[in-house]
């Protein structure tokens, strides 16, 4: 009896991990791929690993003030160069849920870059070997984020690449 309980106790976390991976993969299976212009910096925090933090370079339209209290969704348009702000739950063929996507939104019409009322920041983990090269590329020229948009509205950042690269 003790062996059966021990085996169950050891296998339960593995079963939970496998179920979580299966759910993530199922959700990402039907995802569409987008290439979104970004600008950013690499804040080298040794306690958190190597992250590249970036700002999506979207042209924003719609009632951006809805995003003040995380009460908005975003609708990707124009091949990822434009977002339209929607009330939470409105339908859109390419809807982004900022909370599920871990996108930090700041509504700041007086401080917005390029006159944009909404700043959208995110980050992606990169290996220590790739971090210096990506940092140099971000400084040198325009970059884009290759991301997948799932049916449930999660935008999953896959990789940074130079602007204009169209291969999958």
C-alpha cells in the first residue's frame, strides 16, 4: 500500500506537468503568425536571466482610455503594424487579450511615443549567447517580433528578427 501511495505521489506532479504542456500545445496549434515591429533594450538582470524587453511599435486607434484599468482588448490589423482598441470581449478576427498575453499597457496620451496614446511593453527570454547580438541589432536598426496569436487571444512571442525577414 505504501509503495502505491509513493508511486502516485511521485507521478502526480509529472501528470500535471504533462497536462499543462498538452493544453499549451493544443491552444497554440491553431495560432496565426504575425510579425510586429518593435523597439527595445536589453536590461541584463542576472537574477532573472536574460530578457529582452521591448515596445510594440503599433499605430493605435480606437478608445485607448479603455486600457487604463485593463478593460480593453486589442485587434491586430495591417499585418501587425496597427492595433485598434476594443472594449473587453468585443469580437475581432485577430483579438489580443493583453492580460493573457502579459503585455503591459500604459495609457499616456501626453507622454506617448510618436504621439501614440498607448504604450505596449513585453519581453522575451533569450539565451546568454544570443543576448549580445540581439542587443546590438536592436540598437542598429528596425526589428520585428515573430509572434503567434492563439484563438483565445494570447499573443506568444517567439523570436526577435531583423525587419523585413519573411521566412517562417
